[in-house]
C-alpha cells in the first residue's frame, strides 16, 4: 500500500510541477526532496505531542508534575493524635462546590490539571481515577502511597 501511495504522490507532484513550472521539468533529486518534505510534515497527533505542556507544582507534600500520577493521601500528621481520612471527597470545581465522588486513601490517580486558589492560598488538583473525576485540595495528594496512620475516619 505504501508503494502505491508514493506512486500517487509522485504522480501528483509531477502534475503540479508541470503546471506550476510552465512546462519546466525538475530533476529526480528535486522531486525526491519535495517528496521527503511532504512525508516529514507532522501529523496532527505528532503536533499534539509537541505542544502538550507539563507543569511542576510545589506543595508541602512535594513536587508534582502535571499531567502526571499521584496518590490520594488522607493522612493528617499535624492532628494530635495523627489520623487518616479514608474516603476523600472529590469536588466539581474550585472553590469546592458539589461533591461528585470520593476516592479511598492510597488510590492512584492521574493529575490532569492544577489551579491555585487564592481564597484558600493553596493548590487544587483535578484528578481522575476510573469514573471519578474532579478537584481535590493539595493536602490530599501525595507523590507516594502511604499507609494509614492513627484513627481512621
């Protein structure tokens, strides 16, 4: 199939050369150069990969690359005694509006987006795991999977 496509491409180029060149013929090397230029043009998928941007977000729990992966972390090590929220609410938007689902402590999630919310002076991450997608505060996201500590809620 590829040979046939190259043949059609050469025929097409030959026709456009004769028309645009007012009857002047180009050498085989010039035709090859034009053919290779056509073949090297990036596809839409290649352009999408080239233009995708990553962002590094720094929080009290470390550095996060977005898009990337992380884990839900319900531990509150500042509490006395320490505790773990076992089911973490995922919100429809920032600031928190409607709860759309919840994820268990330790669940691996995809970080899709990060947004700093000045009203609370912290980041929110848009996360996805399975059918659950929405926003969680930075305090519930970690680079590593951690065991629950203390009391479990």
